[in-house]
C-alpha cells in the first residue's frame, strides 16, 4: 500500500455526468474544514466514436491545504499506473486553478499532460486562483462549465466565503417551540435532547471555528470541543473563539479542557471579528450564542446559514434566542429559505439560508 492520493481505475466506464457525480463523492473524502475547498477529479479516456460511456483512467481528490489539488492527484495516479492521459477529459468539481500558491497551477498541469477537454461544475470564485478555464481555452483545451446541484452544494460554504472575503457564518440556536433559550428563572439545560446535541457536535467537527460571547462563557462555561457520542474528542477540533471585552476566567473549561486553540477577540464589532478570523484562514464559522452575539451577527447581515434546533417545549416566558433586530413590521423581517428539515429524536433541525438553496434539484435535473 502506498499513501498515494488515488488509484487508477482502468476498467470502470462512466458518462461525463456519472464521472462528475463520482468526483463529488471523491471530494467529500477530503476535510470540510481548512482554508481549501474540497475538490474531486476523474480522468476519462477519449470517447470512442462519440459513445457516452468512457473508460475511467484515474481519479483524485484534495486532502487539505498544502497537499496536491484534485487534478494533480489524478494526474499523479495516472502516471503511477502508467496510464496515458493524452486526449482525455478531466471532469472536475471546481474550475482548475491558474496560480502558484501552496502548489502549482492545475490548468498548466492538465494542458501539459495533453488533456484535451476539461469539464468543471463550479467556477472558481477565488480571485487569486481563478482564470484556469480561460488559460486552458487559450491553449486549445476544450472547456465546459457544467453545473450540478451536488457540486454546487459541496462547494457552497467555501465558495461563499471565498467570494465574500470573510468566513461563511452559520448561526446555531437551540430553542423551545416559542423561540426561548431559558426559562424565567434562567434555567436553560437542556432544551434539546441527546440526538440534537450529538448532531451539534458533528457540525462542530466540520467547521474551522466556533464563536461564543463572553456572556455565554460566564453563564454556561462551555468547553466548545467537538465530541463523539461516546464522549471522546473528534479528530478535528475547531478554533475556539470568545467575543467580547470581559476576560475568560483562568478556571474556564475553555482554558482547562483540551480542544482547539483559544482566541479571545476583545471587541463587539462583528466586522472586526470576521476580519480577524479571515486573517487566520477561517472559512466556516459556527456562532453558538448567546443571544447578544447572535443578534450582533444578524444585525450585521453576515449570517449565511441558520441551524435552528427546536424542541417541542413551550415556556411562554423567558429569554429569546435573538434580541431586538430593529424590525417593527413583518414586511421588514428578512425571510430565510428553508434548505433542509430533519428530525432528531423529539427535536427538529431546520437549516435555512439567506441565498437560494443550491441543493434542490433544478428543473432540468428533477
Ligand atoms: C485546492 N484543492 O483540488 C483545487 C483547488 O492554497 P493553494 O495554493 O493550494 O490553492 C488553493 C486554491 O486553488 C483554492 O482557493 C482554489 O481556488 C484552487 N483550487 N484548491 O485546495 C484543489 N482544485
Ligand atoms: Zn489547482
């Protein structure tokens, strides 16, 4: 066994659409956290007399910042297997890059390997790396942008962050049916059940950073670690971010318990928070509360996705998940788009986004 990114698969056959679906699956083997996107690539043999089914020559995916890009991994797999890729079609989930960053430009590598055609599903929104398709076309390589909802969804958070130049922000709330996070006496543990909490930990293990306000540190003393159902730490631990001017006490679990690095941002300015995290290459930020921090992020208009865990409990009084947003009439309330609804034990997780959901099949795909 070598630790090679991918094995060549010379006997498999696939259409370009199948290959793209497989490239998405390959991409999901890479980490969802870290500064780089998840990308998959399948190299298909030239088509025999226009037949839709093509031999799969090799495949590759990206394994995290600093490792070969998906296209480079697929080309290396083909080389290692002694497979000729001249005249091949590269099917990639993201437009090949055109820059020398941590690795060399994939557009050049594909062209130099003699690939004749590149089909990609998402245009690269990263201004530093974009332009691969143009470069390939200028060298006589056929290029085609062929979007699929699966590839768009795969790349959604990273691409939104890359285009906005700030982290993709997910706001998590865990409330009663009437939107409350604590009863009148302040008691707040536990509103949602174990399945919802397990899910929330799974989400933590996929993001770059988790943020809470100093008020939540004082009230709940959270550890902000990503834990497995058995209690052990998940392999990936997000950065733990505390926002606000109050100190994090020396005995706080954030300081004493093992987990991601602790970053204290002594500000209430959301723009400053996002800039500081962008500078640390945070692409996905999970904001976990409390209500004051949630309100500040919503007020600033920077929440891209809501994860609303809702328990079938009514309190009738007590603190709400979100404070005053300055909305005085219904027509002024921002309306989100439901992206997904999922039952977790007795609770429900509603995922909503500000942007149209790319995961819904388009009319053509349905
Ligand atoms: C990846 N993996 O498979 C592809 C990427 O930081 P660098 O130098 O590795 O470059 C990252 C950029 O390259 C990234 O922002 C994206 O625009 C482009 N494509 N990146 O990490 C890949 N194909
Ligand atoms: Zn690349």
